[in-house]
C-alpha cells in the first residue's frame, strides 16, 4: 500500500517516481523541459529538474521540431546520464537547470 501523496512504481502521472522505462517521456511542469528515457536505471527513484519532480508526458507528435531557446543549459538532442544507476535520457525540449535522479546529477554524455 502506498502512503498518501507517494507515486507508484510505474511512474504514472504521479510525480515522476518509479522505474523509468525506455520510451517513456517526462516533462518538467515548471520549466517545460522534456526528456525521453533511453536506458532504464538499475533501481527506482525520482527524476527531477531543479528540484521539481518530472511528470510522465505524452509522446511528442511525429515531425516535432524543438525551437531553440536562448540561455538553455539542457539542450534538445543531448543525452544525459547518471553513471551509478545507468539511467540515460535524451533532451527533447530545451530548458534551464540540472537533471537529477535519486539526488544524483545527470551528466551530459
């Protein structure tokens, strides 16, 4: 049984926690950053951007092209990886900040 307010292990639109699976997309509700999971992590955890939990998102439509943003630290097309867990994501929509998984920083790969 899950405590009130805690997300389930599937990562359904309950706060980004769980076991991200390849093909899932997550969005930052505050900044709009959108990432696609490429490699699943070795353990469940919480995927965040600037301390805000990412939410599962619908896949982008075919033919989507990201518009370049000025002063972004997370750039579309770049991969970000957390070495200890093995989680790897690709940025689909630009934004500003840092991605973390279970408190560990994701590094540009």
